[in-house]
C-alpha cells in the first residue's frame, strides 16, 4: 500500500484559503517605518519575495542563513494582525514544501539559541484563526517527519493533543481534512503513533469517522488510513481493542462500495491481529471481528472479484485466522457445557451466525433437552445476563431452524418470553423483545437483523 495515496484528490477549504493568502500584497515598508520590524527582517522578506525560481530562493536562504529564521519569527510574533501572520506562515510552508531539507535552518538557529525548533511555532496553535492553526500544523508536520530533530516530550504531547482537538470539532471544522492529512504523515513515525494513542486518539478518530459520514468517501478513507498506520505499533494495536474501533469500521465494511475504502478497512483489521504480539490479544481481536460479523462480510466481498493483490491477500489472511478461532471457540461441546452449567455469558458462539447455521438443529437432540434448558432459564433465572443470553439464543434458534417457532411455542417458550417484556432490567426487555419479534414474524429477515 502506498503512503498518502490520493491525498491531493480533494481541494480543501485550507487549500483555497492558502491560494488567497499567496495573492496578498504586503507593504512591509510600513512596518519598518513604524519600527515594528527591523531593517534586516525587511531586507530578507522583500528579497525572498522577489526570488522567482527555486534556485533563487535557495540562494537567498543561503545568503541570509540564520537571519531568515529571525525574520520569520519576528514577523510571526511582533505583528499581531492575523493577515500578516497568515502570509508569513504560508511563505514558510511553501518554502518547506518546495524543499523539506530547509527544516535545517530552523534547527541550526534553535541550537544557537539553545531551544527547540518547534518552540518557534507552538504558540500559534492556540490562535482563534483556524487557518493560522492548520498552516502551523502543516509546518510542524514537515519539521517533525523530515527534519533531523524529532519532536518529543511535552511538545509532542501538545501537538498531538491539538490535533485531537481539531478532529473532535467534526464537520463544523472546515479544516478537518488538513488535520487528518498531517496525521497521515506524522504516523509514519512510531513514537508519534504511541503519543497519539496514549491520549485516547482512537476515540477522536472514530468520532471524526462518524461525524464525516456524509462528507464523501475520500475523508472516510483518510481517517481509516490514519487508523491503519497506528495499528503497525503493537501497543496501539492492543489499545484499539478496548474501544469501538472494530465495531465502527466493520459497519463501514458492510455498507461501502468503494474499493479503496474496503482495502484500507481490511488492511486495518489484518494489522489488529498481525501486530498484536500477545496471543491473548490476537484472540480478543479475532473475537471482536467475529462478533461484528466480519466472516460473513468477507464472504459477501469474495463475490466482488477484486483485482488488488494486497486486498485479496489481506482477505485470505483474515478469513483463515477467523476460521481457526471460530472452530476452537464456537464448538458445540463448549456451548453445551455452558448451557448445562447454567452460566450463560456472551461467549463467541452466541453471536456467531456460522455457529447457529451449523448447530441450531442440535438443540432438538435428546428430546429437545437443550432447548428445554434454555426455556427453563427464561422461567426461573434471576440473573439478568443469563436471561439476556437465553432470550437471544432462543431467538437465534427460531431464526436458523425452520420449525423452531413451533417447537418453542409447544414448550411454553413464547409465554416465558412475553413475561420478560415487563421486567425492570432494560437489557432483558431489549433482548426479549428481539426474540419475541422473531417468534411472531414469519420471515425473520424482515426485521433487518
């Protein structure tokens, strides 16, 4: 998979604003007369503006050297008007975009001043003008990834926290695509992945994914791309399992038609298994995917006849890994043992369609012994969890066994289920309602379940 694939397909609000700023005419002479900037700053900025080619601009930077950095810093800090700060930052961003090797001029001056090169810019991240904030993100990203001095410590935490805040503004923030693009670049560096994950960064990404669901597939792709990059770190892959990341992107996998989005979702799911170094965490990742019906969705995708070799390989990997877990964890013997002990809980078998497809009929074995156990639990158990799982299982039995509705009716299961609709616990009422619907409807698929 290629880094930053199709990052420039969309023209963001940020890019349009940058174009406007570049056309701005600035009378720097007024600031020299009012002594707001020094003559040396004026000489540099005017000379740099007049340079027409990349070679000319490189020559100017070579001649002025540290004076160039001093001039930029003075222009950003001594002139409070947003328009001029915007203009100065746009010059710096264009300068680094033209040649990222120019980050060294900030590093060299920072060494002379015994400070961090990032300290020149961090104060701008709390400005109210969002263009200033996001052009600063763009500059800091280039310095942090392509410079010789990586950002660390409190400065790194501050930048990551600011990016997280930019994401949580949702679609009301015209610059969200710019923040995501910066993350796509920053998350190439492992230490930056860890820093972002440690401030609950996954939550902000899943929030952004939800809030931008009507903004088109490109921003959706870019946000999941950031998730994919994070999951190359084993710690980040483990942390992802404590939230709702798998649930969120599984929903996208079932609804999206764009191949590039499907590819990045499947690649992210693969990383969540492959990058986890602990066998237990690998198992947990697989369980979450099974519970979110990934095996079923992969079967549907197989009919699409994809040409992308990476996607085909990732799908095969996932299918193989999940099949092994399904075979081990959803065996009917384990389910039967759980049922006989009366200790029902949300183990993988209960929510696995493959399990019910293959085993629903077995509840009728030995004169319907296991089905009777489930119905008895509905009638006698006081444990809300047991009642929820038992109600769910009876609903699945009816759903996957052709004559299941009739058998449950004859054994009094329908009446027991109806009584649960009046209990105090809302979870029990919810699962009883779902099961009752399956009992009363002729075609369970009409429920959209």
